[in-house]
């Protein structure tokens, strides 16, 4: 069996003021998966994510929520963004896995979990209906609001043997 | 990487390997399909294992099931919280099963090019004093259908895990472009 160190930090961004968009661009195509780990606050309570700067209605998402008392599930279809959280009071921590992001054969599946302190937990699977390799990830405040100071995201690359 | 508006380029940290997470082996399914994906001779030198990948089978329905087994262990339990886009439900099998079963990976009847994503953690896999805990996040979305599962499983054996096998449950084959990669996490 081959072995090699991986789970490599590619880039980290920490907002020192309010910003409209956090962009990871020119993502190297040398990994197998990407993992994006972050904590975000959003003045509009709605943070979205797009890939390759695409605003076409090619995003969809199946997710479930639970809060210690009850659980539910819902989905979005043919959307222009993937909802990835957002709260203007507490940071929402999240982990997103972009499986086989650089292949040009499959649509892109994104697995994620999200949590705000003392609030609902979310597990979700998103789809970007494109076979293009992912070269850019944008996290932005939907409806033109702002991502707030202290928001931080780190993008990691995982290379398989 | 290109800096972004409002973010200082000096805050970028790049290409720093932590050396605590290592790729062990990868299986990429070729054009003929594959009935099982196995990792054997797994070294016992890590603290935890992680399996990551994408799966889809050639079953003629939109969904298929996959069985996960370790070594030759035949006793497992599972518990899961599952969402189907309309409601969430909890389920489990606390009595012994012969494998860890997951029932909603994409089959050939699903939307083309949609694969099921999976991240599976196996904790303390080499400790011979513990039954082994499996924890996995798995799901697919097909723009109007899909499932998401957050689940745990246990192999009811204290044996160190030295092999893992993933097999479709319905005599189907994993389709081309399915792939699983095994990683070791150091303690």
C-alpha cells in the first residue's frame, strides 16, 4: 500500500471587516477531495456558496435538521446558490467536503455539517449539476448583505494514493 | 490562490502539511464495474481511519444498498438519522447484523452523473480492547430527490481492523468513476 501525507491547508481567510464575498480561486487540481472548514456570521442570516463563480440555477440540496427535540428534512431544487448557514449573532461552524472535485465526468457532490451554538444542527448533501472541475469556491452573503468580521474559512486539499 | 476583496493576502497560509493524515490506498472503479471494493493489509500504525469517496451502482433502480464489513467480522449494529427531503427519521438495529448496511446509494436509475458521497471514520480501529465505532456521513442529491444520513455503527468485535470491504447488496456492480480512498490519521 502506498502512503503519503496529505490534508494540506491550501488557504485560510479571516475577515477583519465586513466583506461581501470570500473567494478561493485558482484552486489547485492536484488533490482528490477538498474540505472547507469555517465559522461565519452574516448580517442577513443567509450565507450562500457557489462554485466557479456560477450563478446558474444548477444547485440543489437535501438536508436534515435537528435541535434536540425534533428532526426534519427538506430540499431545494434548481437554485442559484447552496445555502451554507448564516447568523448575525453567533458564528455558524461548518465543514464541507467536495468529493473528487477535479474530475470532469460526474456532477459534484458536496457533503456538509453545520452548527450554531444553542441552535439547530444541519447535515446536508448538495449537488452542483456540472461536470466541470471546481476551480473556485465563493462564499457570500445572499441579498447583498455582508459577511461579518471574524468569519474565517480554511480550504484543505486531500490527495489519495 | 488569488486574494479576495476585503481579506488581507498576508492572512493566507498555504501548502503546509500537518503530516498526521496519510493516504493509504485508493480504489478507482474502471469501465467494467466492480463487485466489491476492498482494502486489505491495513497497517495498524494509525490511530483512526477515514474512508472518503463517491459510489454508484449499475442496479436498474434509482437506489441501491451497500454492505460494509471489516475483517471477517459478522456482527454489527447501526443507528442513523436520515433525511429524505421531506422528513427525518431515526432508525437502528441494535441486535447483530452481518454487515453495516446503508440503503440509499445511487443506482443506475438515478439521474446520470450523480454519485453518492461518503465520509466514513473508524475510530481506534487497532485497539484490541474495544468494539470498533464507525461514524459516517453519506448522501446524494439529484435535484428533486436524495437522501442524507448521519449514522454510527459498531463492529461487535475487539479485533483490530485489518481489512474493509464495500459491496453492493443486490448483486450489482459499482459503476465506473466510483472510487474510495482510505486514509490513516495519526494519534
